[in-house]
C-alpha cells in the first residue's frame, strides 16, 4: 500500500481519542459560505484551490477559535470554517471528485448548488451561478477559458513517479513535485510555496491562472511539526494540530503571490480527515465521522489597489 494513504484497524497501541462530537467545548462551525456567481469570477479573477490534505474538521475549527491559525482565520467568513462532507475517504478518490466539480458538500440538507459543473443532463446541483463547462473536469474547463493551469503536488498521488501518481498532475498544463514537497519533509509547505511563487512570477500579465496546491504537511507522518516530539511517540491529534499551525505560518506568502497581479478567488478545504485512535482506527480510507467531516471555505483575496483589469489572453494551445 502506498505510504500516502493508509489505515490501521483495531489493535493499535495508541490510546483512543474522543471523536468529533465528544470533544469537550468543541467550537461551533461557521455559517454557510456566501454564494458566488462563478460565471462572473471565471475570466476575471485568478483562482486558487488549496487542499489541506488529511486535515480534520474538529482540529481546524478548534485552532481557528483559539487564535492559533491567524493567517487563515482572517480570511474565513466570521473567522470560522464551514462544516462539510468529503466526496471521498482518501486523496485519490476525493481529488477525482473535486476536479470533476464535486467539492466537499455542506453538512446540512440540500440540494447545494455547486461552483463548477460539467455539462450533463439531470444535474440537480447545477444552478444559474454555476460555471458550467464542456470538459470532464474543471481544469480543462478553465483552460478552455484561457487559464494557465498549474499543480503543486504534495502526497504520493501527485509524485509522478508511477502511472498512478501521474493521473491527477497530468490534468494540468504544468505540474510540479519533488521529495521536498512530500509527506516526509518537515519543510514541505515552504518548498511548495516557493514553487508556487515561481509559477505566478512566470505568468504573462494578461494570462489568468488556476493554481492548485495539495498541502502534504498534515498527512502522517506529522510528529516532527510538534516541538520536542519524537518518531517513537508517533503521530497524534496534537501533532496534527501543530502541522496546521506550521502551514498557517507560511500560507500568507501563497496568498500574497496569488494577489500580486489581480484579485483571486480562493477555495481552501480538506479532502478528507484522518483517525488517531477513534473506535480503534488510525488513518483514513474508512467510513468514520472524523474522516468524512472536513473544513471548507471560499473567499476573495483582493488584488493590488488601483490595479486595472488586464486584457485576457486567448486559450493556450493543448
């Protein structure tokens, strides 16, 4: 089994951790995300999609409420995450759905209009504000509208070292992965941000950009993000939280790069959660509330003050 996705069932020596609903004093989730007319966004703004791979909903909400992720929280509506359900229980499945337009679904009765949708008859989640494309995925749909599409990979399903690790990156016109971006690197997000800064800097002024970043830092192993932790102690809910704090310390650079040219529409979410002993489970690719419940937010990042809209260049050649 790939190191990038794993699960261990009952029998783990690690002590069980309370599930989401049992955490004493767990903060309340934020309000539903504001509706956005994606037909007005596409072609006007740059677009950033960040998947905080494996991030648990309860940890994300608690850290936001405690002021421990200020750089993320200042952009979240009301400073809080929205509770949603992941479209899959591990990276590959969730990202196949996300790139097809099925972002995490609000954890309340629907239907819920989607931001992006491939054109097909009978869709009950396609609305007037949905950006509808004639390709199988949003990457191709945005490319057809003149966007340069770029991927900065993180976990193993983006490493391009085997056919399976190339499926998702190959959707993009430009894709990057190196060991310093991966789950075993304590500085993975810093390296990813530096790569993203280079991508933005190379774009012509009139070219719109769709940038996707799969952040690997939250994924096991994450023990090295907690001061004083050791590999023998292993990964815990606390080291998972420390990894999110690490990401927060550097995500401002990513946001700054994406707004250096113009306004940016950002989607920041988890693709699935992970277990640290709940009901005997460790890991993901299982049907458990800590895995399918994820944090989500979308918001606009303002561009440089007084920057006039740039002319849109024609679509790139396939």
